[in-house]
């Protein structure tokens, strides 16, 4: 029994990740708090925060997280991050609960004329007293793969992304 518990705890700790290790470019003090499934559901139910759905293998997430971390330095609002990759793949009960909470906003996202029924990443939600008041998907509309590779954000794209983030932050400040 002790071996099984120890193995479970090791797997849990390995799976938790670290924002600095998972996202290249996040340096210095980390201003974004990583939260678990239960905490995400609590924020969606009655919290006030900016909530970011992301995961390390997402190229756009890799571009977003350093910009988000730099902007939120000194911000007095809660900025939460949740790695949605595994529960999204497995369509867990908690994933479906999260999806149901934000589906109205996800339905506004069109890509190649299709609407996808999943939590896209990166998705940033502004939540006030459990109500989603604003959201942003991705980095910028023109930040696209070229020849199969995602180029770094240009200065103009980074400024646009910062504007999106500031807009979200203003609503929880």
C-alpha cells in the first residue's frame, strides 16, 4: 500500500509541472499561479480572476506565457493557469464541467468555417464573481504557422497581445 501511494505521489508531482520549466521565456518571479481542476471549477463557479487554459506542447502557449508573466508583474489581481491537455484528451468529468461553463464563449470561435467543441488553447478568460465577462483565444489573429513552423511574435504582434491582456486585466482590477 505504501509503495502504491508513493508511486501515485511521484506521478502526481511529475505531472504538475512548473511554469518556468514548462514555458521557455518565463523568467524571474512567476506571477501566474498554477491551479488544479477543483480550483478551476471553483473560480468558474464564484471566483474573480483571469484564468488561462494552456499546455506546454502548444506553440502559441509558449509565446503567450512569457508575455503574460511579464505584464502581470505587480498586478494585484489573481492570474491562474491550468494545464488542460490531459483532461481535454481524456474528456474527464471535470473537463466536461469546465467546458459546459465556457461553451457559450467557445461557440464564438470559428476556424476554417467549423466550430470546434473543445477548450482551445491558449484561452484567457476574465471571470468576475463566477461570470465570464471577457475572453481571448490565441495570441493574435495574424500569428500563424509559416511552412509548418510558428515564428516568434513580432514586436507589433506582441504589442497587440499585450493590449488584449491589459483589456482582460482591467476587468478584474
